[in-house]
């Protein structure tokens, strides 16, 4: 499909309502904030020494965003870490809070850490839409955000990002570990609501940033460059390139990339024709990192590799996080259209899980 103005073709390819879910990101955020803030936590959950969030794939978006948005800016009161494997860090003990994060509630690795956390007598909370994790949380009477994803008709976790990210934000805010309130959430959702009309399929490619970006990334390897509070968000937007668009993509963060990546652009020579760097700019970046971003662009230009810059316009760092997630969701949807594929289908992930279950069972 080369014509992103063909609304009938878009409807025919999007058989599982991915587009409806993408449009409902603001509603997902509103629902998740209200419901997660209503959770009643035991008092001793508010005085733990560290927090470990256990999850995989899209269920780690919230943890990664919290770390770069708040922990990286030195705004969290205690260490916040991510466990994305079958076990918990050795330091986790009765003074730790483990938050089990799984959209489906059936993530094998997360369920393994749930069992381990219980055995270690750790303080446990969770966020899920159901499955075995919901059963575990209810059975043991652990505080949890078990949500009904009414604003994610596609049923794809990555397109229900508003639930997992905002649900975690709400839980940590309710516990007093991060500084975010309802006014900032309202500002972000109002901003996203106003942006939708610019990304709609009915808005032509000429005036639609998501469609333009999709066309540019077609037959390229997108390389997303970010810094500062957006590092966790870069992970959250890279994954939909893989799952939604079925397209290989990378991300790197300044200043770390300045210490290695720039020397890796020469060989093989053919790669220069495949790469397309996408610099995400923000006026909120730390001034030192902002200078590094600009200088990094000059290095890419001198290496004769294509690139472009996208300026985020949200007034707060949280709004810009959601702004970037929204843009990437629409962009990868349109890339799926250009590839003539259903944006919701994940055949290789489904195949892997099926084969893995045979080995385990």
C-alpha cells in the first residue's frame, strides 16, 4: 500500500482495531490514573528502601519511563530498578517493594518472580489486566491495579500503553515516591486529545507528521536518538516499530552514544544507505545534553547519513513523554499500512510462545 489516503484499504488491513486503540491513548491515561490512585496501600508500603518492577517487553515501559523521567532527574525518593528476567536482584528483601507488571497477567518470567517475591516475604503489588497474575494478587490479598482495558479494543499490550505506564505512575504517586499530580496528567491528556486530528487518516500526508515519518522510514532502518528524561520512552517507541510495523529499528541515548557509536558508522559501507537517524529534540533537555544532541547531528551529517529532527512541543516532561508515544504509535501504524500488513498481528511472537510452551510442558 503506497497511498496512506486510501481509507478503505486502511480499514481492510486493520482487522483488529489497532487504530481505535491508538486514538484512545488519552482515555487510557485518564482511566488508569483515576483507578490506580484509588488503590489502598498498607502504610508500610510507603517506607520501603527500594522498589523493583518486574516485567517484560511492553510491560516494562512504565518502569523504564519512571527511571528516566524521575529517577534520572533525581526526583525519586528511593532507588527504582527493573527486573526483566526470571529472578529478582539479590538485594531484594522484606524492606523492598516488588511491583509485578504484566498486561496479560500470564508472562512466564513475571510469574516466576512473583513466586520468588512471596517466598522472600517481600512487599508485593501488581498491575495487570487479568490472567494468572491477577489470580495470584487476589488470592494473596496484595494491593494491585487490575484494570479492564475498555479503551484498548485491539487487546494488544503495546497499544494499551496508557494503562501500564499511567497505572504505574498512579501507584507510585499514591505511595508518595514520585512527584506527579492530577493537574499534570490532565495537561498531558488535553495535549494528546488536541493532537489526534493532526494524525487522523483523513489528514493528508502533506500535513500529517506521522504519515510523513512513515514514508521516510519505509525501506530504512530508523535510528532514534534521544537523551535525558526521554530515554525510557525511546524503548517504548522502538518496540512498536518491531511489533506493529514489523520493521527493524534502533535507539541510542546521548551522552552514552558519544563514547562509541560515532566510530561505528563506516563499515560496512552499504549501511549508510539503510540508516535514517531521527533526532528527538526538546527545549526541556539538560543544556549539556542539548549541546551534545546538536553536535551529534553534525557527525551524522559529515558521515553522509540521512537524518531528521522532530521538535516536541509539550510544556512538561511528562507531556512530552506521552507526545512521543502518541507520535510513534501513529507512525508505526502507518508503516504497517505501507507494508500491507495487519498492525495487530504478531505471528513470530505467537509462534515462539507456542513452541516454548511445548518445551516447558
